[in-house]
C-alpha cells in the first residue's frame, strides 16, 4: 500500500515559475506585512505547499507535498544566499 514511491512528473516550468512566485509571496509578506525574519521559512513553506498541492500538482497529493517542500527550500535558499552575499560584500 505505502511501499511504492510516488511518481512525480515535473519539468523546468515548475522551477521557473513556482519558485519565483513563492519568493515573491515571502518578500511581500516581509515588506508589506512586516513578518519577522524568524517566520519567513514558515510563510515560504505554507505558500509553497498551497501552490504545489492546489496548482502545480493538482490531483496528486504526495507529489504536491513533495514538490512543495522543494519550492520552499529553493525560495528560502535564494533569500539567505543573497543576504549572506550582501553581508560578505559589505565586510570586504
């Protein structure tokens, strides 16, 4: 019953539109709604899961959950890497 791994059909368009959408949601939450930095990963995860489950992988819950966490991680990776690069640039 639960022994098979889910078959996830994804393509480059998922990564090219889903991650930027999640990134924009996180940045809007930070700038407009003044969400603290400690809550940004939670906002990213919730937004990515909603987008993935209800838009990208509609009809396949396991694929939606799986890819939602990847979208969230990619968006937060972009935010944190830009922040660290900027801080390193200012020190140097």
